[in-house]
C-alpha cells in the first residue's frame, strides 16, 4: 500500500511540474475596444479566420506617431471592426519593411480560454505584448530603449529590448513589452516560478 501511495504522489508531483512548465508560454491577452488582441502569440481556443486587414497608412494618427506600436494596433482594431463587427479578436502580424496586417477571427462556439494565447519565443525569451503571463513570475528588472525609426519600428524595438534584457538579466525567461508612445519603450524581465 505504501508503494501505491508513493506512485500516486509521484504522478501528482510530475503533473504539477509539467503544468508549471507548460504555463511559461501561455498569456492572458488584453481585450481592447471589444477585440482580444494577439501579438506575437496564437489563440489557444479554436477559431476561424473571417478575413484580413492591412494598416490604413492614410490614417492621420499613424502619420503623426511615425508608425509607433499603439497607433498601428489601434488602426488595425478600427479597420478590423469596420470589416467585421461580429469578430472576437485579431492576430496582428508586424511586417518588417512591409505593410502590417491582422487576421480577423471568430472563436468557435463553446470554446474555453478565448482570452488566452500561446506566446512566441525569440532568442530564448518568451515575449508578452498587450498580455501577461498566466504562470507565476518573479520580476527581475526593467529595460528601456528608444529608437527613432519609422519603418519596422516594432520588430526593431523588440529585438533591441530582447538584446538589452539578455545582457542585463542572464536568467530572464520572459519579457513583458510596454510601448510608450512618444517616450522610451520598455520591457519587464521576468523569471518563471
């Protein structure tokens, strides 16, 4: 009987370890203007793609901001809403040197976890944009970077913040990016518990 209890305890322990490791790349995404926004991540719940929209380069807010992250995101949300009012979210794709775009999505009926996504990993660091990790984290510190570029700003800033994070926080496993329009963009380096 003792060995049976030991086996059960071992199974429970392994399940907990597996669950905690599996949570590193899972994020709870922000809902902005009625859309779940997926950036550098894919929804966990099943969905269908209703269409695709491109950034409206004629939007005065984009010209004014020089194509900063928030202006691009907000423009894609606005254009996506106009294209399909019944959609649940968008998956934003930043194209370095090209036109940024987004897929408009609708979650299939009865899906759970519609506000959760599986985040991408770049250079060994999980990237959280307009989202936060589901798993417990330990804050290591903040990195900041300002780049005066117009084309490819998001991808350039992401790479610069990752590089700075890896230089300052060797054991960082995740980076929560925060884009500050008109100011220094930053990222909180975290380690998963």
